[in-house]
């Protein structure tokens, strides 16, 4: 398919409206309460390699499966940056945010990721997994897609960051509400929502 055709398909099929649901409704791979899949030695745009265990001192970890190329991911960049900064200081410095790209598109190659991280001033690790293993293990279907892990590294929230891709139309901040509830020791009211974004293209695996 021509790249323009692919882009049109993404815009016509990949945009979805999030809504609260019970665990497992929007993710075919994982459910709320499952142990989060781990990752190790993924290269970051800062030249370092990262593993999930590097964040063992954090009470919560937010994994974001994202990409450079996806227009929806671009819409969320500033919100992700603001979120990371908000939870990087003071009492809320118990949360780590880690962005991971599993895209194999030219605009999502490591050198392009480095350019984007520098241009936007990312203050969080931005990692690339060319094997796509972590995306498959998380059941990530769109970019961006968010996964909140508790101190035991169990998944306690998955889905969209909020209820609209356009920041001016956001009414509910699902991810932030989930993080605040977790840090306060309260039950997360909405544990799973439908993610908003472009479809993740996984390389076909021969069986």
C-alpha cells in the first residue's frame, strides 16, 4: 500500500473515542492486576541503556508506547512532557515515566528519535525496541498507549492519557487520576480506557 494510503487508513481506522470499561475489554493481551512484562538493555536517545529494574526505587512507573511519526502521538508530546515534569519533583517524585517506541518506520529510527528528544526537550527516557517484544507483551495496539505499574510492577491502569486527542477538548485526565489515586493508596476509579492513536504496525512473525 502506498504510504499515503496507509496514512489515510490510520486516520480513518485508528482514531477511537475512549470510554471507561472493565479490565481486559480493550487489551487482548493483558488485564488489570497482571504482572507487567519486563524489558532490559533498551537503547535510549541519551546514549544509555535502560531496564525496568532501573526504576526499582519508584513507587509507580508509567510506560508509554509511542512514536515520532504518529500525528496523535505528536498531539500528546507536550502533555507527556508536562506530566513527566509534574511528577519529577517533591512528594510526587515517586513516579517514573518511560517512553518506548516499537515502530520500525524510517521516521522512528533511533537517529530520528534522538532529534525529536532534543528538539522537544524530553526529560524522560525515550527508548527503542526494534524487536517490538515489549509492545507485543503489553498488548499495545496504538500510539500513544499508557500503562501504569504499581510498586509491585503490576498493571493498574491501561489505555488513554485522557479523553480527547486535542488538549483544548480534554475533560477527564484518566492517567493522572489513576496515578494520584495510586499514590494516595486509593482505588483507581477508571482502570482501563480505549487508547487513542495510530495503529501499531507489528512485523509479521513466522510460526
